[in-house]
């Protein structure tokens, strides 16, 4: 009798969202750091 083990999906949406955040953050990193340095 085979146990019903959950198959772990290698594709996870959190990886997609993390990649999009990283890709958006790197071009804006200079502006974000400059904003923090200017206003703090």
C-alpha cells in the first residue's frame, strides 16, 4: 500500500516573487540608498 506523501513542487511562487523583487530592487538600489542618506 502506497502512502499518500505530498509531492514537494520544485516551482514555488515565492521564488518568482523574490526574483521580481530583486530584479526591481537592483536598478533602484542607488536611488533608495541615496534617499535614505539624504533624508536620514
